[in-house]
C-alpha cells in the first residue's frame, strides 16, 4: 500500500524553506530571496514518489509579529502544526542557535505529530561543527529524526524525502498525479514580480511592498498572456526607488519577471507594471484580503 499525507515546512524567516520546497518539487512554486519574511502565504505543492505522495505545506517564517500582515503570516504557520501528518522544522545550520530558534521549538511542546529537524545550508558549514549542533538540537524536542541537507545543492534531500514519507499513513494519493500547487495563477504572477522587487531594491523596502494582479487577460493564451499588475509601497520615496532613475529599475523588474513567467506558462507574456502608494496596507484587513493573505489557516482539501 502506498503512503500519502501532509508534511509542513516550518521554521524561522530565511531558514531556506522555500528553496527546499522548490528543490523537492522540481519546479519554482515559491519565490526565493535572501530577505527574511519573503513567504507570506501558505503554499501547497505535491511531490509524487514510487512509494507515495507528499503534500508539502510551506509556511511563512515564524517571527514576532508587528503588523496585521505579520500576525496572519505567523498564524498560518502555527495553525498547520496539528493539521499535518509530519512536521519538518527547517533550521539554518550556518547560523548560531538563538532565542528565536528555541521559541519555534517551544511551539512544538504539545504537538504529538512526528517532527523531523532539517539542518539546512550544510554546504556553508564545516562538517566537524554539525555534530555539536545536532547534539544541542536534541534538547529542543524529541525529534523523530535529524537530517542535514543543502537545499542549494540537493545534498541529503533524497534522505529527507524518504524520512518524511515513512511517517505518512498508508493511503491512496490525495491529489491527481499531474497536480503541482494550489497557488492560483494570479498569485504566481504577483509573487514572480515581488521576487524581482526583493532582489533589486534596498533592504528596507521589501517589508513594505506588495503586488496585486489587476487584470489577467488570457483571451489569446496560446499566443500571449497580457498581465497588468500594481506594486504597492508605503511612501513616495519608496515609489521612486522601485521606478528608478528614468524608469530603469521598474524596467529591469518587469523584464526579469516576464522571462520567468514565460518559462512557467510556456507562452509569450506582456507585463504592465505600475507603482502606487498605500501608506498602511500592512495593517489594513481589506488590503490583506485583496492580496490573498489568509485570515486563518485551513488544511488543504482533496480536490473533487
């Protein structure tokens, strides 16, 4: 009997959860940045194996919330702990454990679901330093297993997948074999644009930036997709940063996002970007609803 079930990826911001998810799935279903708090929504993506099917739930990094946006992000991560069959706690092994890591581990205190500790970014760590880290981590929680991996190189990822599958119940596949992710196409477009904003703007800007798709015109989809998006910032000075001198920055963001989207959708893309100021969108429930940030987390459901 094959196995099938849900596996949650949790951890602090910038632990490499989205990079790991993309590595496992083999497709770019989550945007990646070296900026913390890149992931804002729960992302469901499916990986099929000969031994079964893993439905991964990638969550926002767990951190101290300062805005309504952050509250929703952290709630989305914490709510998954009791809704999945196995939890993968992703830790950045290239950093020293701190109070934030102990806080995240503390959230698991009353969780009866098996938890696998994933020591990520081992390509950045000298091997003699891994054993002391693993010994210290054993005091955080009675982990079902500790698996060192590198999401960047793929080292250890197959072992991690095998470990996660071993904790899933015997079951027929939950999703069809060709199912990839639950992310709506509009969300994938908005996230592709936001990823380029994160890559090319100053460090203080990403937290106050959001992207919505105003129009998704697929009337001639086989030939071209016409996409119209708005990038929201909180201040006029930030708007100037995103646009750049002579429009240079917004052109670069649009060009690179368009290339990624053409590869994903396998068709030509027309991408129109505009920048608007919305001073308090991170605390505005209506704006967060429009951006698709969930108020509460719900277990993904089997498609009909």
